[in-house]
C-alpha cells in the first residue's frame, strides 16, 4: 500500500509539491498563531499576575512610624517582602524609565509620594486574595491609597481571551483550506488512475485495497505540509529570537520559547489527519461517479 501511494505521488510530482507548499503555508499561519499565543500566555502569566501591591503613604509620616508600618505589613501572611520607597527614590526610579528628559529629575521631591512596595507570596496571587489584602491595608493609619494594578491584569487577560478567539477562527480557516487542497489534489490523482482502479475492481479488489493508497497519499501530503511549516517557523523563530532577546529580553524579564513537543506532535498528526480526511472526501465523490 505504501509503495502504491508513493508511486501515486511521483506520477503527479509537480501538482503534489504545489499542494504540499499550499498546505505548509496554511499550517505555517496556524503554527505561527499558536507560537504567538503560547508566548503571549507566558508573558501574561509573568506580568499579569498581581504579585505586587503599592501602598502610598500620607504626607508628613515620620521615619519611626513608617518603619513600624512597614514591619506590620511584612508580618501579614500574604506578604513575602515589604520595602520602603522614599520620595527621592520614587523620583529617581520614575526618571530612569523616562527618555532622558530632565523635567522629572528637577521636579520637587514632594510631588512623589513615599510608598511601601509589597511582594506577595505565590499562594496569595489571585484577584480575591489581593483585593482582601488591599482592603485590610487601607484601614491602617498613614495609608493614603493602595494600588493593586488590577486594571492592567484585567486588560492582559482580555487580550489573551481575544487571542484565543482569533486562534479558533484561524484554526477553522486552516482546516477548510487543507481539506480543500488535499481533496482536489487526490481527486486529480484519482482521475489520472481511474483505468487502474477499474482493472482492480474487475479482478475483485476490495474497497479498502482501492481506497487505502489514496488515503495514505492524502495523509502524507498533510504530514509533509505540517513538517515543512514547522521547519520554516523554527528557522524564522530562532533567527529572530536573538534580536528580540538583545533588545527586549532583559526589559520584559522573559525569553521567547518555541512550541512544545506536544504541540509539534499535534500539528503533525493534525496535518496527517486532515489530509486523510480530505482524501476520504475526494474518494467518496470520485468513486461514486466512477
């Protein structure tokens, strides 16, 4: 059966190569979207988790009272670390994130409120736990405001949900494209070998014996297209990753990762399955008309 499928591929090599390239292009779009979604998810988990809470202090707080408050916050079970940030340190930190403009550096230090930065323990990193911590901290003396960065977290989650929805649309479009390409290719191969099929039927060949090579041919087209898409995507990814890490890796605190082995196996098996399915559609129509 394998030898007959390979012979069928060789009979129309140009058409088969063109079909494989089309399938590869469609699956490359899908694999690229999966790669972007996986790394966006990792970035969201890295920056979207509310692991940081900023407690802004009221004006005029003396050093002893501030240290006492910092100790009380550090003693909370949800807090891993509590660090005091003075007004001068806040101005300096904000100035470092700017574009070199001296306006921030020359601004009066009183414009920048002192604060206590809280880093939460991993078990407290959830919206409900962070809201509970913020509510308890707001009732303490000397606390002017508590920033939980929840809006930023919700925006990241919303973007990721939108990305998943777009991923579903892309996957559906790719599935239709692969089915159409493989189905048309196998149909042309079927028409070119119709006399051979008629002879096999006359000598009593079973339907599975007739259909098997065409199903295998479609599966090979899909698998080869998926493999080509993975190779091209890998070459692009590892070429561009070095430039990304040099420019943004340290800033974002993360490094892009390629698709996991499980996803790669799913792409290969999915390509082969879609190819076999497209071949089955072509056989159902072609053999019914024969």
